[in-house]
C-alpha cells in the first residue's frame, strides 16, 4: 500500500534532524520521509572541517565552523525539554560548552531518544539540485545528485521541508582599494583557526555575533591588536585592551585602512564578518522566499509554511534570526510534522486567516526596539508554534536566561561565558569551568566534561 504522504527534508542539520526526529516520534504509517544530506555527517555546522571554498566533491563548503568555538549562549537556553544536558552527561557541566560538547549532546538525543535509527532515512552525499511544484498533480519534483557517483534522480513528494540553514552563502562587500591590500582577506565563513592571526594587526568588519566572537578569539589566541568596523552603530562592549571599534571602512590603500570618521590604521589581515546572502538557488522561483536577517521573514505562516506557492505544502526551517536556537527549531519541526500528518489538536486555518496572522507578526517584528524585545518576541513565537502540538510549555521561559545573557555581555564581553545558570527542566545547578573562558585553551570534550 502506497503512503498517503511522501515528505522530502533537505538538510540533516539541527533543523532537518529535529523534523526527522518528530516524524519518528509521531510514527505515522501513512507518511514516508526521506532526508537528503550533501555531506556524510549529520548536524551541519556543528561539524568541524579544515576545508574552505569547495569540498572533496567540488561542492561549496557548507559549514563555517572554526576551532576553539564555544557556545555564545547559555546551554540552559537551548537544551531540549525531553533531553537535558544532565540526561546526556549524567552530571552537571558548565553553562557555556565548546563545540564538541554541543555536538555530542545533539547526537545523543537523536540516537537515544528516537524510536528508530534515524540515519536509515537519510540519503548521504546527495545534493538537491532543483525543486519544482507540479500544479496538475499537486506535488513536487525533487532533482537530486549523488555527488560520489554523479547519478541524478527525479523523485516526487507531496511535501518539502527546506532545512539547509542560512549560513552558507557569504556576503562579501566591496570597499574601494580592497584589491590593493597585500595581506590576507577572508570571510568569517572561511575562518578556521584564530592562531593563524597570532602577532597580527587584524581588521574585523562587522558588528554582529560572529564579528564580536572572532575578534575575541583572535585576541585570545595572540593577535597584536584588533579593530572592528561597524556600519550603523558600535557594539560598545567592555572590550579587553587591544580591541577597539571604528565606523565603516571608507577605503583601503595598501595596508592602510581609512574609516568614515577620518581615522586610519595599518593592518595585516582583514576578516569580513559581514553576514550571509539568504539564497535557495535550487528552489523554483515562486517557491523561493526573499529573506533578510529578521525574526519573522515575510511569506511564512508561523515562520514556517510558505504561503506564496506550493499549495501550502512547502516549509522552511531556521530561516529567522536566532535568539533561541535548538528549542525553536524543535518546536518548529514538531509543528510542521503535526501539520503535515494532520495531527494538530487545533483547527488548521484558512489561507486568508494565515495571511492575516502573518501580517500581525510582521507588524510586531518591525516595531522591536532592542535585544530584550527581540528575546520576548521569539519566546512568544515558540509559544505560538507550540499551540496545538503539546510541545513543552516551559520552553519559552528560557527567555529569562537570554535576558540575563544580554546583560552579562553588556557588563563584560570577556567574562560572560564564565557565568552559571540553572536548568529549566532538570533543575540542575551548573558548576564553573576549571578556568575562565579567556584563559581556557582546551576545548576537548573530555577536558570540559571531566574537568
């Protein structure tokens, strides 16, 4: 007997695996799920690669993860309601883990909490080349390529979930004279190891999370000094000696960088932490949203269901700016699974009602004034996603962690990772790390967990 629904998930990162996890939990025999993943590993950017540019198959390197990266948000704000860090490690650990610890935790839930072996539903080293919607048959044709063999295939699906993330197409601005710069210029997507900038004078262009973290990483691992350049407004953190902020770059003349305030400085390397272009070139034009780095992208009901094509059978995950991360993806994945399998406990709204609700959220999103209003907005968004799904009602309460996190960063950008929190779900009191983050150069799983 053929399945009533056949669902395509594009990407096996934290978003795609959350959707896959919930389909497995729902265990609906009338729904078949296939996930396509271009690499041979799941969990996306939480994997570390030495490669930049293109990978061994000639595909653009998807992930921009770098060595020595520690979470820039408290783990208590991102842990799953049904699988805490204490569940996974069996003991308290500090609130700001390094990358290997986060990845181990994410994989632990997928392996230990799933009813099935989720990897059986994933087609590895398979790239989605094109997705088109067929009006007559009301389904999608997904063209894929096995990048090991070069074999291509067309498969029809009733539903498509795009879960490829938004951190894979670097935005590289041009500055007058940049071609005259004799040193190294990279985008943060290709940043792999801060030790490469030891002893150097570094310019970091950007004023968002990646810019602040890369500046701190370079200083931590021995850069001589760092200038960060902002476009609209400075971060105004309590920076350590050696890091300063200046307005946007005006022009570059050899090693001399000139800024809009008339100042200038000499640098050895330039790192462009200038964000990403939100591109989905594999999607048919009318299935492709035009996105920017905001908390509620236009055209998506509940930030998930594409309203402008595909007859409400196309979904996007994780395309909004993140305050929350894994719990938001998880609530989103569960809502999508419930919607597709028709197991939401509340009535599915009409198209007109969906559009009206989308506009209400967009209006509120456009009125947000600061980080604290953004945190409250995304907490309410998770609460809204949970309506009809029975997702944990406690998840939005993690906003309290993020409010404190924002205050901790404002107080001291160097020491905020040394703060401790209490788990919302297990009640576990965390313990401090063996060394303050800025003096801790061992980010291995064993060292952190068994400090």
